[in-house]
């Protein structure tokens, strides 16, 4: 979580303030009231700091860091990962993308494939979609009865609390865009030959179910945000601001881990290289 006085707390989902997504403006920039140019300047500073912190995390081999990205199609999960982590050492960062379960994965409970991708000591793992698909798409598309998916909220909360108890730092980001912005981004994919591969007719079917998805996301945010695994609702219509907020939350969280290089088991001053 962010510091008590952090301006980023405006995006933190807390138990005492129920989320109503219709009241969350995906265009607002209040945590960083600057223009795009100054925002990108701040982003460069955060990128450099994240590079240092990630190296300390990797060198220490002590902490485990999990970042979860969720959002409607075109909300920018791929783009956020690309820009926020552009300066880190790929040896210590890994992306796991969760698409339609394979036949093998269907033979196990819904958390089985998630367990396999969890971060190891010193590693940052980024989930592009996650176990939350099993209370989102499964719910909206009717892939399981309500009596089945509704039980998963508690299972997810227990799972994440266990991970936190085992030393995993968890951050969860919902990238919030509106239907108008999504339409523009989908059209952009169709218009650009280099982006058409990202477009799927299924995106249009999901777009028709926008209200149902928003309700499902709202329930997720209200039922699964806790101090040990907090959700942040990130205004994502402006890509530069989305990246800035996510980067700032991650840097603030890593700073509080008081990361240090490990103590060496020898005195480097006494080592002679012939």
C-alpha cells in the first residue's frame, strides 16, 4: 500500500468506501496535476528509480513481488507493462499472461495455474489478467453457475492472504477506461496494419456486455481489496497518466521494503585477482 499521506491513495480501494465505478473518472489527473510533457519527465525519473529498486530486490533474493493487471479490452495492460518496466533487468522480471484455460488446466482448480507462476525470491512477476478472470469472464459469459463462481471471492481472499503471509508483496491494478475511449482504441487497431493482429471480433461481443463487466469488476474491487493485497483503480483514458500512476505506486511500495544489497560472505578488500 501507499503511504498514508500519498496523493496516490485517492486510487486505493478501501473497505470503508464502496466502489461505484460510474463515479470514477477515467480522465482525471488529480494525483499528478501536470501536463503530458511534465508527466513524461516524472515518468523518466520513476523509471530510473524502479531500475535501481528492482536490482536491489533481485540481488537480495529475499522479497517476492506480484503485480496484477486487470481491465476491459484495450485498457492498456500490455502497454502499461511495456512502459513501466522498460528499464528493468529482464533477469529479475517475468510476465505471465492468463488466457483461456488449457485442457490440462481445466482438470485442476482455478488457482492451480496461478500457483505455478508465482514469483520466486528476488523476482517481480507481472500478471496480465489473472485468477480474477474466474469471477469476471466466467460470471459474465455464464461459463459456470453462480453458486460456483460466487464461492471464489473467499477462496481468492484466502489465497492472497496466505501469499502475503509467506512474504509476497501484492499490488493489483484495475485500468479504468470508458466506452468512448475503448471505441477509439479498437478503431485504431483496425486502421493500423501493424496493430490489426491485436483485434478480435470477440472484442465487439465483450463490448456489448460492458454494463455486466463493470458490475462484475465493481464486485471484485469491493470484495477483494485488503491491506495485504490492495486494488488501485487507475484512470487509464490518458496513457501517459496511467503509466505514471502505476509506476509511482510500485516505486512507493518497493521503497518501503527497505531493500539493500546482500552482505558478502567474504571481504572484497582481501581478494586478489591475478
